[in-house]
């Protein structure tokens, strides 16, 4: 098996799962095996079976409603949603001139372009995805001549001022070929702008089975450079747990050679091994914590996203989970794998133990900020 980014042969897995989860929080019937590239510090997961069919017919993100969104963070009690934050970052980094031709590549329902168009009606957005399941969302704000599914029209070659990609490249099994194609869709001087998870600050990315690519700064730089783009910026701070990148198409779109920074690659590789060790022991730690609560009845999980689903998949008695707690109103009133999702203030009074399903880097800070828990005597168990 070779690296998806630099094609160097990969070593044996550094992580193998007991149970696999996809990014939509469902169990997937295939082991998760993750490998590190010693050349570019890319972290790579073995491809899921029949990936094309999976993304065409099964992968449906945030399709409950047009407004459905994810919480990016809560600032002083105010919920900041991911789409709004991503739009703010894009507008800050790119100059959107009147008539800017912009393509959202791998866009799903493209809440990004819909929101961007509301504030910048002078732009000319286009959409592309590998499924036609999102057409009901697209047709509400864009004409059919400005979207495509499955195949990109030849007329779009060298046409766009900007091509965007929001959390899509991590799913793609041939990223160099795709980004090379994206480069051809840009006019000379056009910009490829995107966001991908940063596995070193968003550690659960390592165990998401449908994320075949887990980027480090060096592997992302290698990808963009190898596709013939001139890397302008790779920002690890503008979006928590992610890289925001900008790369330019030059007149010559031939692929360029990439040389590794050995010190950076070695440092990233060591941190990746530490992350793999952390997740390799996570299930055992959670079951040990579960045993400590056996005499306390039902328990709750804070976080109805991927981390929360991971906790449920690890527990020996998941039926003890009475509810998931989440501040996202788009999730409240729904369920995760049959377990109801409630706001923090609705946590039953007889619940004393809460397993925290949040990014370990921010979990304790977030829990301390939950006003509804301040007067509660709760025991917290962290991944």
C-alpha cells in the first residue's frame, strides 16, 4: 500500500480498531487500519469497501433541513455555527470581486455557497458533487446551468476565479488526481481555497474510517505542490481543529517536485504515533470508567457527535445511556442511535455520571462553561 499523497510505500498500521465508525456516527462493518507515511507525515486509513456507492447513496450529511448546521463553538453563551464561521474566514482571506466565478467542489448541500450568496449577491457560484441527492437544496438558490453531478463539464476548464473545498479532501482516495483536476478548473492566477481536518489538533479524525486522508501541514503542502499549485497559505489557527489553505494556479499547471522538511516530518510522525497510542487505549479506559459507575444507575453522554458515538460504541452496557446532551438546537429532540438528545438544562436529576464526548483538547473547558451544570453534583469521565 502506497501513500495517497507522495506514493511512498507505507508501513504496517499504527492503529487498528475494535469497532469502526463513519463520520456520520454510524458503525461500519470493516476494521479501521491507519498508517503513517515516513516521507510526508501523511496519516492514511485503508479505503472503505465500495466507496463510490457509499458516497452516492449512503453518505448524507446535515440533510434534515435547509438550516441544519453544526455548532463550531459557544462564546459567552452565544452559539457560533460552523457555516457562518467558515464564511467569515473565507471572506477575510479572499477578495470577492463583483462577478467572481466560484465553484464549491464536493459541496454536499452547499450551505456555504447559499450563505455566501446572501451576503455577496454579486458573485457567480457553481456547485459540484459526486451525488445528486442534494439537488433539492441546490435548486432553491441556483439555476441548473450552474451545477453538475458525477462529471464536471468540459466548459468549466480554466473557467473559475476560485474553487473551494470544505471538508471533502479527507474522503477522497486519489487526492492528487482530484486536486490536479481542480487546478485545471482554475484560470491562471485563480485560487484553490479549502479546509481539511488537522489530525494533530482534531484527534478523533484519526479513527474516522471514511476519512481516508488525515492531513498534517507537510502532507497538505505536498498534495497542493504535487498538483502543480503554488501554496500561498496553510493556516492552522483560523478554524479550530482544521487547516485553512490557499493555493494559486500558475500559468504552468505541470506537477512540481516537493521536498520534505525532515525535522517537521519526524516531529509530526512522532505526534501521530502518540495519538494512535491514545486511541488504541481509549476503549479500555472508557470501559474501566464504566465499571466505576455500575452502582449508580443510568448515565449520560455529553456530545451527540462523533466523540459521543465513539463512547457509546465502547461501553459494555450502552443501554445504560439515558440520553445524549448537546447544545445544538438542530439536534435536540432527535436521537443518536435510538437514544434521545436533550439540552443541558433537561438532564434528569437522578443522573450523576456524565461521559464527555468532546475533543479532548477542549473538553474540560467546554464542560466548565455549561451554565446548567454549575449547580449539579456531576461526575465527569473524559476520553
